[in-house]
C-alpha cells in the first residue's frame, strides 16, 4: 500500500487548520498590541517618595537620606523641563548640586572607580529623579559627570 497520498492529504489538512487558526490569532494579537501602548504612568508625590527613601536601607549610605520632600518636588519639576531631557552636562550638574548630599556620596563612589560609581547610581531609589536622569545619559556624558564628581572632594 502506498502511503504517500495519505501523508500529502494529512499535511494539506494540517496546513489548512494551521492557517485557519493562525490568521484570527494574529489579528487578535495585533488588536491587543494596539491597546497595550495606551498605558499611563502614575507619578508619586514628593511626600510619598520621601517616605519610600526613608524606608530604604541604602538611603543612609548613598546620600538620599538628606533629601526633603521639597527638594524632591523641585527635582521632579527640573527633570520634566526640556533642557534636562536633552542630556546636557551643565543641566545634569545643576540637578546634582540641588540634590544636597548626593554630590558628596556620588563623589566618594566616583573616587573608588567607575564600577563603584555605577553601583552608587543603581543604589538610588527607583523613584528618585536623579537616578533616572543619570541613567538616561549617553555614555560620554555619564563619563563627564563621573569626572566632575571625582573633582568635588
């Protein structure tokens, strides 16, 4: 008995089923993808951020403990301004200067090397605008900030 025709029919039937099922599933995925892009990001208040920072065990060592709700609110407003989003070194240095004890702790970390500096940046609270300002910079500007911090002590 020749089984090739049976195999061809079975393969054709499987292809038809697969295409019949795959096409509606592909359009469903596309519809779901379009709705997923409409996600809004909620911001927390400066008081809530200060409470989160106070609860963080790393806040005492990375300089965040000195940030008051007023300073945090000012930093959030500075970060939203267009000049700070462009990655200019002067604007980033101004943000660091306004953040109080972060300059001193950042400078101590920078004196220990690039790896310790990156560990210091990563130790900052995820809600801290300074952390995301530093992490969003291009590598060349990050290096300039690192070199500037090394000269601060």
